[in-house]
C-alpha cells in the first residue's frame, strides 16, 4: 500500500488491488482563498470524510465517488473495512465547531487511522479500537484542532507504529495554526521522507515507533 499526503488533512491511500481511497479532500481556494493547495485530482473509489467543513470536504469531489463514508458506523467495500467513531471538533462537545469522525481503515492486513479535525484529548477508554494502529494521521496545528502537545499525549497513549502529522501551517495555508515543527520537536525518531509518498511496507514498520513527516503534494 501507498499513502500520499495531498495537503492539509487530505491523503490518498492506494491499496494493493489498485483501488484509491481519499481522506478529507479539501476544497481548493476555500475560505476566501486562505487554503491555497492545488485542486485534488484522482479517480477515487472510496471517500472517507471527518466532517463537512470546506477544508476537509469538497462536495464536487465527494459527489463523484461511489462509496462515501461520512457517518458513524462500520462499512465494508470489497474487503476494505472502514470503522468510524464520533468525537468533537472542539473542547466543548461540539458547541463551537461541531462534531468530527475518527476513521480506521482496515486493508491489506494494516489498520490506518485518520483523526480528522479532532479538537480534544481522547483516551484508550474512549476509543480502544485506536490502540496500536499501524498508521495514525493526526492534526497538530492547534487553534481549530488539538495542538502539538495534546497530539503528543494522544500518540503516547495509543502508540501507533507510525505517526503522520497533518493540519499544520505551511506557505499554502493562511489559517492561524502552528507549524509542524512544534510537534516534531517533541518527538523522537522523526523521519523526513523528503516527498509526499510513504510506502506502507515491512521496512517502514521495523525499527520501532516513529514519526514520519511528509511534504504536501499539492
């Protein structure tokens, strides 16, 4: 399998059978141009979206995808299972920014989690299924989501094999969020791939737990 960081909180997962899954496809140019990543291109088989905000949900993209997961539950598509769990976009049980879904995709013998716009601390008691996932994509930029310190506590609680930070400040994001260095400076065994694509192979999952920093493709 292959994971590609498209930008912001959007990722493409290419499965071994060639099917393409997209997480949280943003609307390019949304929020009066504050999100400057290029439009997402791809012939996707499955979309998994955490909530309906434009930086995570491009209706034009999602409407063209046959299989869309955007609610709580368990969904199966040709041997691919997606389990979603409700949480909140803020620390006030959704009063400020609404609800959010955490998703765990099970495919190719791996469990891959996307935390969307998680806005509060979670624990193993809240979500035992998240414990020990192979890959965790987690927001780290703060302000609209958890910040770097909270993200670090969640990673330490759930112990994913590979942590991939997302939703952080870049030259293509004008939101008042923080850079990824706020998170990586707190972590050990940080690997900078120097690109946007991560091969989910045996080599990646050897050598202990790690944080992998990907560059946005768009």
